[in-house]
């Protein structure tokens, strides 16, 4: 919010393009070996050897990619003009450390430490960026803060890192390669899928439009918060369950994951429909208000829950060839729709392209997964979530009709009110969710 009001959509757009390029180029430095390392380490056999092989391979890839970038620097016009090309190189070097440590922690199943480090990464990044922007460094301050956050997050994880460098052989490299080939193709497709809208908006429109689109997208991402958190926890567990043939645990975990993700996503969708335009206006400014794009992207987050878990489980269960086929179809469709819709209806076209192709991705992934395990839905819990969301929406809707939302504080009141109403209702309607949350609380206590 501070950046949107201080540097504006154009500078934010340049920063988001930097992030998009970093994500795509990072794939080349990873080569799919990061996912392969997590998979092999999570299986519990010779984790140190697989970690060592991964670090060596990634170091080679980073060196080759940085050399290539320096040789073809003149082709990166957007990065050069924004002054972020050098920061991109620095970020790739730092990502070598961050990627190695993060993959090792994920493979070992140390999700609590990894999540805490991720939180510290984000807080450190924002802290550095705020100071840098305040001092007038603009997009360089934003990019520098991003790099600083990665470095701090890696250092925090190193304190609890147990894997060690050991001698490894050709069979370790071969084992990583057998998984990484498909992992690389899938990761590449996923990165293109997630960043093609940003890059193509920058191509067809301008940096300011990129800034507006990405701010709205980030505003809606809160609806997928539970989904992202659960994914990091579930992947190594599902990988191990699949290895030892515990199909029942896989099925139960997927059912619960979908339910608990929708607990947050459903009310946020309703609340976004009623209050999203005003919150965007007060938090970010009038330039960032686009209600059509907002609602399409909120719908994207609902669909994202299903496609995210379906593809996650396919990956953890080693169904990479099938997942690659699904990803290729989605990527081709996404690029084609973006090219067709962005010039016609602007950033809303990018949102529509994402919604359509993500839905396609979810449907295809579900078909493959359904052939392997039994997919179940907790219908009573889902119905209770829907009922609580509808009642909450009615309360918030009445508030908006009665009270003019003329200030940020008046706009925040229905947010708090709606959250309280929803929280009470979901616990009242669904005894199962109540008992499970109570059990988690008492266990932690």
C-alpha cells in the first residue's frame, strides 16, 4: 500500500516485471533439480548425498545462466531501462544459497522452521524496501529489498540445517535427473502459466497496467493463504505416503486440505464482492480500482485451490508425465487467450485468460488423480461454509447500504464485523471443524 501511494503504478510495474523475469530465469538455474532434491530427500534414503549432488548441479547451472545473461544483456530492454538488470544477477547468486537451503529443509519435512524463515524473509524484505523507497531509491530499493529478504531467510534456515556435504556418485545424479527432467518441464510450464499475463500486459500495454494488475492479484491472493501454507506441509508427506503405499492417508489429507482452504477463501470471495472496490481505493488509491478484474481474480483464487492441490498431489505421487501433459495444454491455452484478450479488454482480459486456463488445468488434473485415488468431499462442512458465508455477506451488505463508506475506518468496520460473524457461525454450524480446531489449539498449548 505504501509503495502504491509513494512510487505509483509505473515503478511498481517495473518491479513486478523484475520479479517475473527472476522467476522464469530462476527455473533455468534450477533445471528442475530443486523439486527432484525435495523428492529424493523426502524419501529418506541417502539425503546428504542427494543434497550434495543438487548443490553442485545448481552451482553449475547458475554460473552458465549468469554468463549467458551478461552476453545477451542488450536484449533485456525493460530491465536495462529500469536499472534492475544488475539486481537480477545479484538475486540469482543469492538464490543459489536460498534455493539449496530451502529445498533441503522442505525435503527433511521441517515445515515449521521453513515457514518461520519465509515469514522472516517477507518481513525483512518489506522493512528494507520501505526504508529504501523512503530514501528515494524507487525500483532499485524494491529489487534490493527482495534480494535482502532472500538472504536473511536463507541465513535463518542455516541455523537449523542438518544436511551435510558428502561424496556422491553418478547414481545420485542419475536419480535426480530422472525426476528433474519432468520436474523442469512442469515447473517451466507453471512459471510461464503464472507469469505470462504479467509479461504480456507489459508487452501489449505498459508498466502502469502491470502494476495495477499485480496489485489487484496480490490483494486477492489472501484467499489462497491456507492453500499455500498446506501445500508446503503436505508435499513431502504425500511423497512418503505414496512411497509406502498409504493411499488412505493421501485421500484423507486431500479431503481435509480442500475443506480448510475453502474456510478462508469462501468468505473472502463474498467480502471482496461487497467491499473490494472500496478497500482498493482507500488502501492503494483510485488508480488501482478495477472491480471487474478484481472479481475475476477472486474467482481465480477459488479455482486455484482445486488445481493447486490436484497438481501438488500428482507431483508428490510421481505422476510427472501426466502432469506435464496437463501443464502444456494449460500453458498453450493461457498464452493464446492472453494474446487475444489483452489488446481488446486490457488487464481484465489477462484475468479472464487465467480463470479459463486454471479451470481447465483443475479439470484435467482431477481426471488423472481420480484414476489413482478416491476423491471425496466433506459435503456437510462445505455446506456449512457456504451458509456462514451467505449470512456474513447479508450482514456486510446491509452495513454498506446503511453506512456510507466515506473513510478507510468506516470501510474496515464491516471487515471486522463480517469476520466475527463468519467465525462464530462456522464454529456454531460445524461441530466437526470446531472440535478439530479446538484439538489443534489444545495440542499447541
